[in-house]
C-alpha cells in the first residue's frame, strides 16, 4: 500500500516526501509535486513493485508490475496546470511512467476524443521532460511553452514510449502554444515509439497531437523508432492547421530503419491506427537528411484526417537532403498489406523532392497518390511538381521494378499537380507503371498543369516505361499511362543528355506532343540524323502507309537504323 511504501523508505533513513508515487498538488517542488515524484523515482529500485490499478480515491489505470507510475490525485476534476520555475531532473530510472491519465477527470480516447487534465507549462528557456533511461513512458499530458517538449537522449537506450499526449498545444487540443525548439526529440536511441506501438492493445488511443514548435518530431541517429498514429501540425480535429513554423518530422543521420507510419511487422493490422496526419507545417511535412533505409508508409501528408481536403505543408510533402540511400516512400512490395502502405502526398507546395544538395542511390517511391485525395480520383494538387529530382541522386525507382512480383500495386498515381507530374534532372532512374495525369481508376481525367514527365538539364540514361531487364513484359503494367496533361506527355529539354529510354507507355490526350525531344515542338527529321540535343534528337519514325486486308494489317515506313520498333 502507499503507506507501507512511505514507511519502508523512512526506515531506511531517506525522505522521499509524503508518498513516492502520488502527485497531490501543482507546486513547483516539495511533497506531492511532480518534481518530487521524479526525484523519488530516480532513487528507488522497482524490484517487486506492484502498484494498485484502482487505488482508493484514485483513477483506475493499469500499472505494469515493476514500473513506477505517477498517481495524480490533485483535488478537482478540472485542468490542473503545473508550471516548473526551473528545469526538472532528468528521468534516469528505468521503468518509469509519468501519466496524466491517473488524474481524476482525465480520460483516454482518440486524439479528438480524450480529456487531459494535467497541463505542464514552461517558460521557453528550458526543456520539459528529459529522459535518460531505458523503458520510460509519458502519457496523458498537455505539454507546451518549453524549449524542447520531451527529449530522450541516453545513447543506445530502448523503449521510450510517448503516447496519448498533446504537445505544443493547450489542453483543449485547439489553442496553439509553442515549444520554442522541438516538440519530441529522440537522439541516439533505438526500439522506441512516438504514438502507437502497434501491439493491438489500446492502439487507437495512443496517438499524440504534436503542434506548434520549430520541429514537431525530430529523430537523430535513431534506429527502429516507430512514429505512428499522430496528428503533426494540425489541431485535434485533424481539419485545421495550427500554423506550425517548420518541419513536421525530421530524420537526421540515421543508417538503420525508422518507420514513419504503417509497419507491416507490427501485430496490429489496422492502418488507421498507424496513420500519421502530417499537415499544415511551415516547410516540409517529412525531411530525411543524410539517412539511409528509412520507411515512410501509410500517411496523409498535406491533407486533413479524412484524406479528402488539403491542409498543405508549405514546402514539400517529403524531401530528401544530403546523402540518402535505399529509403522507401510508400509500399515495400513484400506482399504484406502493401496497399495499406500508400501515402497520400497532396496539397503541399510540392509533393516530393530530392534537393540540389542530395546524393545517393536506391531510393523507392511506390504505390502512392501524389496530387489526389484518398480516392485517387479527385485532384488535391501540389502547388508545383508532383515529384522533383535534382542533385546527384541516381537509380531511383518511381513505380514498379517489373520483376513480376506485386508489380500492379507498385505504381503511383501522379495527377492534378499544378506543374509537371514528374520533373527529372538526375541519372539512371526508372519510372514505370505509374498513372500520370489520370486517376487511380485509369479513366478519370486529372491532368497535371504542364508536362506529364519532364527531363531537365543533366538527365541521362533514364528509363520511362519498359526496360529489357524487367521480367514483366506487360505494357499495361510496366508502362506508364501518361494522359490528359496540359502540354506534352513527355518532354526532354534541349540540355538533356542521351540514353533516355522511352518504351511501352500509353501516351494520349495530352495538350501537346506525346513525346517532345528538345522541348521545342515538332522538329523535322534531318538527313543522316547528325544533329545534337536530347537523345541526340533521334529522328522520329515515319509511317508511309497502312493497309488492312481481312484480318491482316500491313504497316510500312522507316525509322533510324538500329531502332527497336514497338507497337
């Protein structure tokens, strides 16, 4: 019992306050304060500790054996504000859980349907909660106006679990209240969670609302961190931006996978419990910098919580910077819940970008809707390009790899964007199996505002459509549907290099040419085809006659020597 616990520690000659686990007031320090709970927790060994799930006079809340869980018992069912005047001690005791859900009047629920009666408020000059231990949970708090909201930074520590909170917003979930720096920051830790842990227990209630602040979620040198089920940049309804200043989710210097959104290895198969709504942020929704093997799946990036209306991020939905390799944006195409791994990247300044400073290889963008709503058949345009590739990134896969395994779900819908569907200024990329300017149903007209695909300065040796290395030869799957775009279907700038293969695509109903070499309209063929330019301005084939006799169609014409002829 609580009395026995206090007596035991008094016998040892230590003063831990009135009760080591109970918080009974909003004082900055002293008996019954949050500060005293952290001090007590750091000093106590949890061996054989088993707190009551339903203490007399308290709230029923499951407390795991061996864990020290804060028991808030502040009189009254209204909001109680705790405002430290100086930084709290680091949480250094493993298996500590600070939970506002133990306070009378607080209740768990989905992000829009919970009550948080414990509010932790800073003065912008110091951090809120600092975690330096394994196995720490923080839940049921409204936490704001600190420098950083919550940070976990013990090297190689595991199982930090921050769930069910409002960060950077007041307890009403609507009124913004900045943390000056980052809302939640994990550094050099592993096997941890922000939002649901996907164990199929209480997952729907574990998402955080993470609003105002410089960065909402920051992962630095982390591995196997799951960020799932959160609203990042909006209010609790998921329908209104709180005008957050900077990035929604930032990943820096990570070499092992972290998972933003759906993870098919988790126990819970329900995609809605994993889905992050990452919208209304001042710059990028997600920014991945100098990191490899990151996975971004099953999120709404730039839309509201229904995926039907735009709450755009000011810059790009997803942007890669620095050295970036083998990152997956969308499905991993392993046959396990692949459709649930689709991101909606719409309503933003741009859908996706590799920056001019980027380098790397092996990144994949598969199975997403870029420029449409969740149905894939209604435009929610990005204000510039759907996809923009610049810098020194190469061997990026956009759509299917044509290996005959799950190829039909690997293609993206890239439609309704204000500028180009895809703009490429890099080398050796494959763009295959996508719907560009047409809806997910293959018929709805959703043209991009300029070209379907534009190869810009520096683009060489790219594949648009079928490649001879593909196992799957079905042009209806590996070829791109490039239709209804305002100008050309595919256009190559006059500064583009050579070796760009365009094969087995369905190109129709665009406002300009189907394929425009040199981006200058129809270029007359020249004798000997000696001119230079995009793909050396290869002469186009000429059909001189076609004759149908019975079931036999005879086509005559000519093409440049050595050119493969495809029908």
